[in-house]
C-alpha cells in the first residue's frame, strides 16, 4: 500500500521526539461510551472534536464538519447536504445521534436529504466504533456520531453564561449568527440557543459540469440556502437525580444543483452570473402550488424545504443501591417534514412530500462492580411513521417498529481489559394493505481486548458480528425520484445483511509524541446496495403497463426511436444483495516540536469490493488521503497550516466515472482573550477543482473553490 512510507516516517520520528509537554490523550473522555472512559480505555479508533477545533471545523453540514477527521468523508449532494461516511459506509450503517438520542430525520433514506442537526450549536462531536455502539442501534457497522450540545444540563449550574458569534464566508457570501444562554440556580437550569444561516450560490473554478457547455461557469446554480434553528432546555438537578426536557426546531431550505435531478437548466451563463451577482435575493420560502400552468421542464430547479421539531426528555438517577449504580432514561418525539419543490420562475409546485414522525425510548441500567465486572444493560424501543405523497413520491408509506435489548460488560484481566457486547433486535415494517408486513430479527455481538504492552505501547483487538435488517426504502421504493435523477426499485425479498468485522489498533504514546494505527476488515454477507443497472427508465414502457425493472431498457425502440430521448432518460437503480468486503488502514500522529509548535499527520485508505460482477468495485468510496498540519500556539494566538492530498479514485464502480486527485491547502489563525475571540480561516487557498468521489453529483457539482471565513465570538 502507498501508505506504508507514512508509517516509516512516523517510526523515524520517534527517537527525536522532545519530552517537553504533556500528552493530551488522557484528558479526553468519551461520553458516548456507557462508562465515560478516557481515551486510553477505548479500544479501536475514535474521534472527538470540541472547543476551538470545533469552532474552526463547524460547517453548514455535519459531513463537511467531520470531513477532516481520519477515516471520515462527506457524501455531498450539493452544499446543502453532507452526510458522513465512515470507512466507506454511510446511510443506515452510521447512526447519527443528538445528545445520545436518535435524530429522527430522513437523511438515511436518500442522499439529497440533509441531516437535521446544527454543528454550530454543538459543544463536542464524538465518533465512536466498537462494542459501545450497540447501545444506540443495530447495524451501526460504520460507527456512531454523537452531536452533544448540552441542552439538558445534567450537572448543577449556578449563574448566567452566554455567547454570541457571527461568521461570514467569502465563497458563497454566507453569513451565520449563533447565540447561546445558560442560566442556573444550582437546582433549576435553563439552556437557550439559536442559529441563523444564509448563503448564496457556491463559487467554483470553471464549469460546474465540464461535459455540458450550458453549465454555469464559476459557480453552481441553485445552491443558495437558508436555515434557522433554536432549542430550549430545562432541567432539575439534585444530588442523585436529574430530570430535564427540551424542545428544538429546525427550518432548512436549500437548492439542488441543476443536473442532479430530472430537469436541466438552459438559461445562458450570463443570465446566471447576473443572478449570482444580485445575490439571489428571491424568497424561496414561498411555496405556492400553481395548477394548470405549463412550463418547460428545462427551466425547472429543485429545492428541498425541510422542517423538524423535536421533543426530548431525560431522567438520570445515580447511586440506586448496592447492585445497580445508575438508571438513565431518554425519550424523544420527532416530527419531520420536507417537500421537494419544483420551481420555474415565480411558479412553485410540490413534486413530493415526505413526513416522518418518530418516537425513541431508551432505558439503561448500569450495575456496580461485581466480581471484577462492570456492566450496562438496556432496552430501546423505536417507531417511525413514514409518509410519502405527491405525483413523484417514490416510496410507499409505512410504519417501522423496532424493539432491542442490549448488554455490555467489561473487566480487567492480567493481560488487559476485556469488553463484551450483545444486542438482539426485532423489526417490523407495516406496508399496510398494499404490500403487507415484513419482519426481521438481528443479532449483534462484539468483543474488544486492550493489551498494555508497556508504558508507551498499547494494542487493541475488536472482533464483532453485526446484522442489519432491510429498511423501508430498500423494500418499498418504486418510482421516479426527481431529486436524485433516478428511477429507484426496491426488493421486497431482501433479507437481513450481516458482517463479520475485525479491527487491530496499535497506539504508541510519549509525553511529546503519539501515534495510532488501525487496520480493519469487514466481510459482508448479503450486503444491501443500490446498484446502477446501466438501463434507463422508459415512459413508453410505463404507458403500456410495465413497472419496476421491466420499465427499464437500453433499446432505442423503447424511447420513440429517439437517441436524444434515450440519452436524457433517467437511470434505473435497483436495491439488491450480494457479498462484499471492506478493508482499510488509518493513521494519526502528533509530534510536539517545542512549547509552541507541533506537527500532526493523518492518513486513511479504504477498499471495497463485491463478490461478483463485471466490475466488483464498490461505488462512491473516498480516495486515499494524507493530511499534514503545522500548528503554532503562542499565548493568545493559534495558527495552523494544513495540506491534504487525495489520490485519484480509479476504482469508481460499475457505470461510474473516476475522479482526479488533488492537493488542498487550508490555513487558520485565531486570537483569544478572556471573553472574546476572533478567527480567520482559509480553505482551498489554491482554488483547486475538487471532484468528491463519494458524492452522487461529482460530475456536475465540484466542491467549493477558494474560501475565506472570518468569525467573532463574545462570551459573558
């Protein structure tokens, strides 16, 4: 592998590491673990972003916020959408949490759906893998991402604290304002926060779609966005008991790049540029439906208008008695809705409307140490009512219910620390009278072993078996999905997918130097994947009564003998199962050069392949990446220079185009006083054309060009 020279450099650096500072790993506490372990007690690979780093990394989407973490990439669908991919896995295989509770949005249904969390409001974000992920749901093979904003205080707080921050980005003329207030009497605690974001079209280098001369030049049309959110939390804290309630509301309106849906955009470039300069100040929040109006499909853009309201409650009781130590109960109710809007000039119509009302209940008991074992057991109940309506709705309505029991135990042995996890789930999907019910059971098991070889070296091993039941969209899709420019076909015969996973991690830590290397292998049986068939959807075949794959063809005779109609037809994608393998390696290293300077290095590589097919490469995997950072901290200042090199992705998958490699230069400078701070951050400073291999829209929507962000925060 090409990453081996990286490890060689890390080894050479060891003897020369100065012993002039304290190693920071011991200070990191992983709250997503049931026993809030320190970094040295967690097996495998993990990531934590907080404080100044999170302030600099926070972006409009969760995927973009985490994209610089080792082993993590963003599955972008335009700048309004960015879903995290962990080790090449995303969607249902990555669990997204808000304060350890299921988010409850529709982001795992389709790549054009944004995640309903706001990174600008987070105190910290944790990315966890291993046995502890069993607490939050079955099949989180990629891992768990927990966005923590402390809206329900679990510790006593006295006084009043708050902050307000404003930031502006040059690339898309984006402005964000964030505010937060915490007040407490020691017993009663109040939390309030809010954020508003507004941005225009994303600027890029050259044409958005090089194969289309009519593509927008220098920017990506229809990528402006506006979002507002707020949350409020109230908690009652006594010595051994906490009870809290919270409410949050998110409104997000964002556009999808032309060509990412079933309609092109044939306006001239000069007209686009005039709109771009004017800032696109039209109000996209007006969603009037005009019936009987005729317009050309080529003039239509697609926008997503999303609203989510979430209610959460928490009960925490400590020191229960001689056997049980703690009881934690989380209950949430989420109401989610988004409309896929087709807009042409002043006209707006709803192509499809998706609703998802969900409830999640998790009760967890932690027992005190018994015979050297410390453990946690829990019950999780989840229900989601999914609705889809409109002429272009492509998933049948359904209700999904899931019941799960889990048990995690850990102990210290003479040869290291052992942790075991077990989870059993039962899932039922009710497709109502049209398709009936589907029931699946899943069993997840995990074991980790941490072996301290000496004071500097530590080795950990994780072995697990994961199972995931098919989701409603994988079973019940059937129709044109306008937002993704595809005809999606579900399979009601899908069975539970399973994976046998192995991960080995070596960590070396000295006061001024540390390195962590993880290698992993995942063997899937009956991996569920949405595959590009290479066929196109034919309205002619649909008109004569065909549906599903029978309405798809590559023959020109099924498209009125028109080569143009065949070329412009949307592609057919089918959910299907086959065995697959994923393997990869990750490296993170930090070297302190002096009291004020340090170097950081990280690299990752993932490979995925199917067991059969003419092209066995798994599509949309991130490329091999190497990132080096030089960080200088001197009193009130903190500066960094970061260089990221991504290799070309020539393993694009069947019917997919590869992407070129790139080298991206980023830099930042922050100044902090007692109650205020300011920063400036530069991204893609050399204005590279970056095509994200994990993006569905890489051919028509590159990543943003050069961008400068300035921010100012005041705390009281």
